[in-house]
C-alpha cells in the first residue's frame, strides 16, 4: 500500500514502481526511486544498510552545491556513482514566504522557472536515468525534501513512461503523507520555530496540475518540451525508458483474506484513508481530504462496530467499516441493517475487483448478524460512486441533505440500500 520506504532519518523515499501506463503495462518495481536529502545517511547505521539493500547504482543529487556543502551528501560507496546536477538556478526561501502565498500557483511558477533555467542539468539527469534503465541498474534522484525538484523530475520521467497525468499528479501529492515529519525536522533545525509559510512541506495536487498545464501550454506536451527545450530525441528517450522500465501488468492475484482490525492497525487505516484521499483529489474528486480522520476515529469504530482489513498475500488490499446503526444519515431505524462506510482500496496495488469483493464480504457479515439490509451513503455530488454502488445491486432510497460527521459543515448524501438474500 505505502510507497514510502521506512528510514529512521529519511522522510520521503519512495519507489516509483507499480504505476500503470496508458498501454496497459506498469513501471517495474525497485528500479527507480525518489527521495529527500541523502546527506542524512551515515555509514554503520541501520539506515545505511537499508539504502545499500536497494541496490542503487546511480545517485542524482538535484540540490545546489552550497546545499550539498551545508547539508552533506550521500556517503561514497563503490556500489554507486554520484552526480550533483542543480536543476534549480533561482533559489527561493519557502519557510519565509507569507501566509497569503497560495502553494499551487506559486510553486507551479517556480517549477516552470526550473524547467527553463535548468535545461542542461535536466537533460543530463534524463540521460543518466536512461543509461541506468538500459543497464538494469536501480537509480535514485533526490533534493532536500524530495518534493519540488524531485517531484518535477519524477513528473517528467513518469510522463515519458506513459503514466496517465492523474497518476503523475497523485505521485507528486504523496509527499503530503511526509509533510508532518518534514515540518518537525525543520522545527528541530530552527529552535522549535514554525515556518512563516503554512504551505511549507505541502504538496497539494494543484501544484503539479498547474505546472503540467503550463508546460503543455508552452510546449504542447512533455515530449515536445524534451525535444525542443532539452534538445533530446524524445521518441528515442521514451522508447529506451519504456523498454527497460516497464513490464506487463499482473494477470494473476492471490485471493483476498479478511481479518478484523485491532488497535494496532489504527495507524495503517489512517494512512490508507489519506492515500485514498490523495487519489481522489488527483482526479478532481472533492470528497475526502487527508488528515480528516485520525487514529481515534478508527479506534472508536472498532469499539462501537467493526473495521475489517483485506489482504492479497502479504499486501494490504483495502479496508472498510461496518456500523450497526447510522442515525446521522438514516435517522432512527429498527435493527434491520448493517451500514457500510469507508470502503477503501489501495491505489495501484489492490487486485482488480477488490472493492466489489469487500462489499460482498461486508454483506455476508450483515447476513450472519441476522439483518436483511445493507445500507450505505455517498456524496450527492459524486455520481460516479453512486453508479458503482448501483452496479453492485444497491438502489437509491432517498437523500439526507444535512448529514454531519462531527466535524465541518453539513453535507448532502444519497442513501442506498440492498436487500440481502
């Protein structure tokens, strides 16, 4: 589920493998990594062993040389080569920005500056990535926080690989899962102060959406940018990357196994929900927001109802909540139904049909409890989700125009019900 690879000192190391492409293939796992500052690695530590275990053959450091001198670089090792390519030529101080600065437009404009100022360095970075791919050697590129310069480079590479734009945007926004740790690190380095800019460490989807829109408006496409601004053979580069970094998508999956969640799963459930929220936002679905549900929410749902996890082999595939009443949406009702909430699948890694299988499992739990109905609701403004539930046998039975969940403003939901046999 989680693309973030755990380290003690690093906050934003991620594998770019597993993303599907428009031609039905997927990016090979453990071949292309993105990261925050590798100068935080030190020999003879568990983190150093974890890093070497990735088999990295090439490290591309996208920071300024003065950043490398001040913050350090990855320790030397015979297993990899190191390249310092500062793609950003006009540095700016994010923590000192004013609260009035909107991250989306501001950072997208900075990314365009990088795209046009750093053509020499970006060109060389792409050549190194192609060389590593052709030699079947894992590669990592990084900057300081693994967000801006790293995010821009990842967007270019994923686009050349044929990964759909919503997924490129989603990959960028996954830094949001690391933002609390990045912010805590900044505070520790700065005497406990808080950055003046509320957007520090943030990676909202609007940044990458606006940047890609601007790049295409100016150049027509990522490929045209590579050809005309970087003076590279974009077709040959894309062919090299796709030949060596893509593989057929899986055709067989392990069967799903289910278990009831325990208190130790609360953090995983928060992470899953936040990941699903970022998936939605990258596709323009304004429903869930990261950070809306904390561990306390899931612990309460475990205590007052049931929370279930689905695994495919060793990997988490999804989860859902099962309530035995839901007065906020349905009002006072007899004990004749189970109420399904927060049906979540792991983006890009759950087997096809996981959502439908989890629905069926939840319905079987309701039947076993002797209740004849399964009920759920979805935002009235989300017709796509409504159609999904209707295709699973649910029918619309009403609307609650002012549902509340204990936080935020009331919102309208469509009520759906299924008679269980």
